[in-house]
C-alpha cells in the first residue's frame, strides 16, 4: 500500500503549482503510508480509522473550521485506498474527530475570521491614479489601476476581472451615462454557471473622479478577443498595495479584495438599499451582507447596535414628552421629592415676603397661594406614604 501511495507523488519542482486541496491530499497520503507500515494487511474499518485519526500529525491549524476541510480530504484518501465506499461507522468516526478537534481549538483560543481593510473612495482614486501614472516598461501598473477602480465601483472579486474577456463585454449608453456589462464565465459561488452573472460598471465622463472609459480603451487597444487583463495577478496586486501603503505611511494596507469590501461599506454609508447591494454583489442571502457590515461597521454609528440604541432613546424621549397625567403621578420618588422641595421653597419665599400680613394689599389668596394642581399632588403623595 505504501508503494502505491508514493507513486502518486509529483516531482518536488511541480509541488508549488498544486492547489491547497492537492497539498492536503499529499499530506494525508504520507501520514497514511507511515501509519500502515506497522499494520500491513490489516482490514480498514472504523476502529482502524479511529486509531489513525489519533495518530495523524497535521500542520499548525489556526482556524477551527479547517478541520472540516481536512476531514473531507481524509475521507477521500481512505476511500480510494479501500477501493469502496466507507462504512457508516467509519464516516461517523471521521465526522466526530473533526467536530471534537474544531470545538477544542475554538475553546482554547479566540478565533474570528478577518476581512481586508477598506478604503474611502478618495483613497481609491489616489491609489489608482498613482498606479496609472507610474512609469513602467509595460502596462502592468495601468492594468492594476483599472482592475482596482472597477472592483471598487462594482463590488467585483479580483479574480472575476482577471478572467473577463474582451469579446464578452457589452456597452450601453443612456444619456451621459455609459454602462459596461462584464458577463462572468465562472465565479466563486457559481463555478458551473448554473445561473447568469455579470458585473455592471456605470460611468459618466463629467462626474466620475477616474476616467475609466479612457483607461479601458487604452488597455484593450486594437484587441478584439482574449482576456482584458493579461499582465497582473492577485498576489502582485496585494504586494504593490502593501508597498504603496508603506511608502505613503497610510497604515495597514488592504488587499485587492478590499475593493469589494469598500464597495459594500461605502454603499451602505451612502444609504443604498440593502437589496441593491446584495444584487450587485451577487449574493444569495443577507448573510454575507451582515458579515461585511458587522466586520467594518459594528462599533460605529452605522452599526446595528448604535441604530437600535438610538431608536430606543428617541422612543423614551417621545414618551416623556407625551406622557399622560396618570403616568406623571407614578414618577420615581426622587422626582416627586424634587417637586415637593420646589413647592416648599416657593411657599417659604411668599411667607417671608408677606411677613405678618398673610396677603399683600390688593392680592387675593388665590394669587399668592401655590399652584392648586401641585398642592393636590403633594397631598396625594403624603396620603399614600
């Protein structure tokens, strides 16, 4: 069994091009071969798999949910070695192992998934203009500027723009506005193209801070087919963003995906309809919108906690202004005593002013006496207490 496993290993020079799933598969194959060397010709069942899961050595895992991914890799690897589908007991052992490991890791140390930093639209304009004007032997920086500008204005993923084809782009004009439609051949959440998806870029030469129409014309040139972006990759974009932010001392740099986060956050801050944001980002539910909002606006005045607290304060103030007399009778004791103190002070001042004469000349008792309603409330309070 070990020999058959080792035969599947690719040459070391080719391992850098492997996907993360393929790297995990090679790791599990190596661990399984090591484990089975001491158990030749032993039947593969639930007990053996349970023993293997207790013996396997994995790389350092920081994300609890990653154990679910590893369990799937282990499942496929053992199933291929066995030659048939795993038994229910074996699958249960793998599932239980992943659940126990992820819970233990989550309880040991706090883990929260992070998202890229966001930018203001002014910062997006500055970044894109800097890249576009940077002199270089080819158009790589100009392509980088265009990709970031489109992503920040459409909510596109960087990979989706890198795979956009010139022959697929559709252009529509409505007055001073020009719409560019980028149909997506595939996407992260729609790999099999089970539904149509596209990016819509709205441009206006007079109002847009960035001349994206002219940039696209210069980058596409005379080409009529093929990919629009040909000289850059996502890692290159991330690396140059980090370098630029370090040069300008702007703080922590965003990644290319930060343009998608920027689109979501700036749209919400501008008062955009949530359904429109979800549609533009091509999400299937509000779950991702909540994740972006809570990540970037949780402790701000745009966050849900502040909005709820503000509504409660407004409701309390409105109730206080419009409360009825019966409600005023039930005010807290501190409020009632404060009013009683004011009544006592008013009575004392008027008594001192009159000295031995209870009523000044020309004044009636009703004019000098305290407010009847306030006196009635004071008597009611003394009667109750």
